[in-house]
C-alpha cells in the first residue's frame, strides 16, 4: 500500500526474507509516530502533531538537489528537540528510518555522530535510554538502556564523509531482536534480553545531539532528511 503525506508517496523497501533483501512496498503510515520530511520546516507531518523545536540546523539541499528540503547540522550543538522532551518511543517494538549524509566527525565529541536520542540524563545509577548512532568511535550503534540495566548492539562501520547519502534503519521487534540496515542491506543484528521500560524520567528527546552525565557528549555533523519513527 502507498499513502501520500504532504504530497510525498511513502514506500519502504527493506524486507528480510530467508536471508536476502527483497523490494517490498509497505504502508509507512501504519502506527506512524513521527514523520519529518524537512521540506522547508522541521514540523511533524505524521498527523500526531508531535511538537518539534529547531535548535540550530539550517535548511539545505536534499539528496535530489532540491533547495531547502533537508537540514544541515553543524556537529557542535545543533539539534531538533522532539515532543517537549517527553517519551516519544513508548513501545519495545519500533523502527527508526532516516536519510543521512556525513560531512565529517562530530566537533563536540569526535567519536560520536548521533541520529536519535531519547534518554534520562543522570550521572550515576540506572537510566532509560534509546540511542541510534551513526558513528560511535568507529561503530554503528543501536543502544538501549532500560531502568534495570543496559544493553546495546554495535558493529564496526566505515562511513564515508562528503557527497554520499546513506539510508539507515534501526529496528526492534516483539521478540526483542535488534537490526540495523544500511542502504537496504541488513548490516548487523543481535538480541536484547533485558526487561524494563524506556520511558522513565526522560530529559532529552531529539535528533542530532547526545547528552550524557548532564552535558553534551556528541553532535551530528552532516545533513539529515526524511525521518520516520
């Protein structure tokens, strides 16, 4: 099924069948939480009216060369705040999709180029965190810490800087199986075994920055477009 939002046809092309990737169109509006097409603004077009606050990113060309149809983050402190820092992802089963072009390493923390963050920011003790990072000291990371303990799945990555766009997907299913796709291919996978929740005492929900021990601990340096959760 295809459904148009803001004049854009939504189609999702990743489907894992017997270890191979097959093209398949599915309805991205099914249980859609957030949709940021970034076509001239940073507003949510999912129909859920999720509030967003633009914190520094500047409009730029998207992957098709269209002017003011994507946002460039400076790698220092640019971010888009989401849902007034209230939990956005409240289910253990979710998918995050977005298009990205890396322009360089983070300037605030060289090893941390982060896409999405939902976390409780405390110095010590258990916390509630979901992080999807495109670069974490040479690794591609889907990091989840519940109120009980922490789990994460990481794999080595060699991401290019400059002119190349990449499509990233992070997915967790009902069986707590974690997958990361890069450019329509299953890049890495693992299992998340911990119980607990991801909605306790959330302090930060945003795109483009990573907070840790009450401070900024990394920022995305590049261009981001077409974000779905």
